[in-house]
């Protein structure tokens, strides 16, 4: 039977102390963080919750079909399905632009190439204003791209593009909702 190696025991004891000190240090750093869910019911510094603030946003009317899709999804998301607010606190001015591009070409028997895939990019610019004071709370811009197959039939190609616009509008509304919620949280902290 042999005795344990003194050097190995000292080294393992030192490693244990370093690991313990690192663990205590990292726990102290993590305890200093103030992270909270964005859509929580914890009050903002203005006294209302993030969900209540989002539900009090009125989205101004838009002119195009794809912009209307974005607007409808925003209204649904802000109110959690309850519709537009009766007495809004904020006004959202929304501008949506569309770009449609052919992504892939297939060479056919003639001299012309035929597009077989496309992409729709929706870009939204927004301005969020306080209804009472007219002060601009935030300004931002977001873009989403959605791809689609472009078959040879004209109606099928048109319908595929419309479906891609609808997908992009839904995703863009979600991105805008998150961005605007973050803006409201920042605005609430600045107001206090």
C-alpha cells in the first residue's frame, strides 16, 4: 500500500479552491443582472405593463394590400386578438414597401430564360408617437424576405407570390411588435 502523492493532493486542492472561487464570482455577477421577460406583467416605470402599453397603440390606415396584411397582424398582435383600442395612448405611422425579385432561372429550349423561384421582401418603416403630446417615442425600420416557387401557370405564380407576401407580412408584424415593445420599455425607463 502506498501513500498518496503529496504534490497531486496539493494541486487538486488548489484546483478545487479555484473552481469554488470562480463559481462564487460568477454567481455574484449573475445576481447583479436585472433581466425580466419583455411581455411580463411587471409594471414599467410609467405604472402600466408592457402588454397594456402594446394594447394601447392605434395603427394608422395604410394603402396597399401587403401593408394592410402587416397592419392587420400588428393590430391582432398588439391587442392579443381584442382588436383596435378604444382610447389609444400611442399612434403608429406605418409605411411598407415591397420588392419582388426572381431568384433562379431555368434555361428552356428558346433563347429566353424562365424564372422558377422568386423572393418577396417587405420593408417597414414606423414612427411611434404619444397621442397626448405628439412627441415621437421611437422610429425604426425592419425588413423580412420570403421565398416562393414560380410555376409556369400565370395564376399559380401570382398566388404563390401572394402567399409569400402574406408570410412576409406575418413575420414582419412579429418583428415590428418586438421592436416596438423594446422601444416602449426604453421609453418607460426614460420617462421615470
